[in-house]
C-alpha cells in the first residue's frame, strides 16, 4: 500500500490523522525537530503503530527531506 502524508514537526503532540474523503492521505504531527532524521524515525514508528505493522515494513519512498512524503507499507 502506498500513502501520502503531510508532516507537521515541533507539534505539541504526536498524532496520525486521516484526511477526510481519502483513505490514502494522512496528516502526521510529531513533536521532534526535523534534524538528523529524528522526525522521519518518529514518523515510521507512529505509522507502524497506527497500521499495526513492523517498523521495517515502512519505507519513505519520496520526500525524505520534505514535509510531503510518499510512504510504502508492506503488509
């Protein structure tokens, strides 16, 4: 499965929110800064918990240094 996410860093809380009317788009809020891939690691951890899959089954396909990312999830 491939999804698109929009990332908000330095948020007050960690949260994964689905976008209304689209099951393949999400907004992910993380409370860590986008430095040294800290935000990317937190995003992978949160998505693994949300979709109940292992962390190594989630890959950032596009946008590793952007706030709009394409994520691949192997089920």
